[in-house]
C-alpha cells in the first residue's frame, strides 16, 4: 500500500520528536537514556502479578455478512487455513460477538430459530471447544433495547438466553464461559447510547432468564464491556459491582490508546485506574484493543492518523473504521508493547481487535472491509487479491505472546531499567518459562537479564521479530533465530535488544 512517507523516514522523524513532545505532554515523566544507570532487568518470581492468566487471543466473529449478504461463505479450504494459523498461535481467549438479527432472529426481531445462519458460529465455537479456548460471547445489542423509550425488549432478551442454553447445553459448547449483553454500552451510538440504567436493566433481565434455564452455573456475565477513552468513567465498573455482585464472572473493558501512550507511561496509568476499580479477587480482561491514532494530539499520532486517513480515502475497498497501518512492520512492535502493559497491569487476558478483515465491512457490499486483522481470508473471493490472504507482519509478534501464555500461566513482576520504549513480561507454566522483551524505540538497549530464583534454562530458544531477515517457515510462522540455548539467569545473561524489535526467549517445548 502506497504511503506518502516511508515508514523508515517516519521512524527517524519519531526519534526526533520524542524527546521534544513527551516532556511537554507529561511534565511528570522525562524520557532519558543514562549510560551509567544499571542495565539489569530482574524477573522477581517471588512477586506474582497474576497466579492464573486466562490467555491472549483476538476477536473472531462468525462472518455474518459473508454468510448473509455476500454469497461467499467460508470454504472448507479457507477454514482449514484459519485452523492451521490458529494452531500455531494457540490462543487461549477469544471474544466472539453476534447480532441476533444475523442468527436466531433472522426472520424478525421477535422470532427465534437457533439453526439460522449457524455454520460460521458453529465452526468457531467447535474450534474453541476442541482447543480449550475460553470464549467470551456477546451481542451487539441493537435488537435488545429501545434507547428512545428507555425500555428493554423482554421477549428478545428471553430468546438471547434461550440461545445460550442452545449453544451450551444442546450443542455442548462449554467453552463459552462469559457473555456480554451489549457491546460498549457507554458510548454514544451503541445500543444503549451511554445509558447505564438501560444496560443494567437489560443485563439483569437476561441473567434472570439464564437462571430460570439453569445455565448460570455454566455461563456468567461479562461486564460492563465499556470502551473508556478517558480515566473518569470507572463508575461503570463500581456500579456494576454494586448492582450485580458475584453475577459478574469477568470484568471487561476495551482500549484503543494513542501510540504516544506506549512511551510516556499514560497507558500504564490508565490501565491501573480501571483495574483498581474492580473488586479484589476478581478478574478483568481487555476484550478489544488496538490503535486508532485519533485519541491524541501528539505529533506522532497526528501523523499516523493522517497517513491512515489518506490510505482509507484512496482505496474504495477500505471502510472508514480501519487501521491500514497494520500492514507495516512497526505495528507488530506496537501491539506487543500494548499487550505487555496489559499483562503487567494485572489484567487476566486480552483480545486484539481483530482476527480477520473478512469479518466485517462498512456496508453489505463486502467491498469496503474493516481492515484490522492478521489477514483477509476472503481476499481472493471478495477482491480478487489472493495476496490479501497472506499473514501480516504483526502475526509474528502477537502469535508468540498468545502461544507462550497459555491458560494458567503465572505472571511475574519484572523490574525494568529506565529505558525509552522498553517493556518486558515473564511467565511460567508447568515448570516452563517465557520472557519477552519489547523495544518500541529507535535505539537499541543493552540489558543484563536476571531471575531472582537463579533460574537456568536448558534447550531454550530465542525469537526476534525484526523488520528484515526475521526467520519464518513455509507457512510464514515464526522460527527461532537460535535454539538449544543454555542460559544462566542467576549469574545474569547479557543481551542486546535491537531497536524496534520483540525478543522472546522460552524453553516451552513447542
């Protein structure tokens, strides 16, 4: 895709503006690189952030427009291609959202036929069931409430509960653990248009219907499923706690931070505010995350927003709600930075928006796709462009952070030296370890990695996500740059983290 300036020039430009813009944007944080300062990166296994992480994954919706409007249901060959890619990613957590009007209420808002347009959802849930993936299912919510009269449609919410009963008990999809009634209810334009009371009433009625069907022991409420763009709507979480108590099985928010926040500490602070608002002992996940570049006035975000908008306006096959910069290498470093901040803030899972361009389009035509995915599985069928079905660069980086953070992983505190754009996470499961270090900055960092438990790894491997010469196999899947390593993290291992890279070291045997 043609850009008005090259990414390399853009990166060089960023390095010039970072030190100028950040100190003016946030006077409490001054980015410096002090060569005298210790370069020790210490994993503190004695300090556990999360005893049992749920996992990372993506939003994988059941291709409603492909089945309903486009006449291009996903072929067996494409389903198999999807499964092969997911087999490598090994996601442990998926968000799946439907509209009742594209499923059981296809014949009318108050109608109910659970078999209507079922194939896509059936395929997705069967994969998740077979691979022990936790599913947070949800509805966009537009058929369930009337914002103008501030009323709920009881019959439609009853049918929504019937559908969960159908999926979980009749079809056996016990992978569905949580359900959200309305997508992003705090936002204008959502089904509730920001009305908390309306969301609460709909969700309470839905829960009562689940309870009457005897399903509440199997599926809990995920909520409030809000998309906060400011720090001051934590009342949605505290009110949810007060109104629902232990009926909430999983707290859930969506975040689309500016890229600037990856550098200046604002995203870490933002995540902490919403995590701290949840009750002690509860779990909270990020049900959607990505980059829009429109929520900041920083120089870098403004420039990225301009590039994205230019690409959208010049391509009739791209919907306005898109991030065309996912085609660029640097997006894979950005998405790793955001993931690590989520993990270190104490969240229990994350689902990136989204898996596949073919899931949604701006209209029913199938020509103006919402570009956010790791690929477009219908690139050939919809656009006559088989290259659109190929893996994008960020598959490499993000798939490593899904593959090596399986359900039940223990997350440790990592003391990170003060370096611009440096993030790290460390996890353990069943005696195997993974440490990942991300450098979003334009200069390399020299580190000495230590574990407080004097850990030694044998037969370890190292992956490096970098712009050029990153190793992949015939499928495009990551291949280690080094294998069979013996690493003494008790004495400390010196490592160079190159600019704009993700480094993953693990002794997991897959």
